[in-house]
């Protein structure tokens, strides 16, 4: 059985782009392939300083994969490429 991919979404309350990114991730239809953790940058001064003007940022397996926008197809393709290389 293949393990799930770890995904971290850096976000903050009231972020419209963050909500759009979550919707696109969900639309990809591969929920069983990953575990999504949302991190509120407003609760961590270092993260807030780093990502203040750049959210949403999506990290996949510890690597920044997307910033600001993505489509469901882009996300699905990225995750599929990881599955092929593992």
C-alpha cells in the first residue's frame, strides 16, 4: 500500500485565494492520495514574516509546489508525477 503524500497549505483567515486553492485541490478528485494540513501563518511570527504577501503557498512532501494559484489538473498532474517516481 502506498503512503499518502503530505501536503501543507500556508493560509490565513479571510484569504480568498486560499479558499480557491482548497477548492481546486478538492476538485482534483484524488483525496485518497494525500493528507492536507492547513497552517495559519497569523499564529506564527516567522511564518507570517515569510509568507505574509505570498499566500497561499502549497508545500508537497516538504517542497514548495504552488504559490498563489493552481488548477485541479495542475495539482493532479503534480501528485501523479510523484507517484510515478516513488
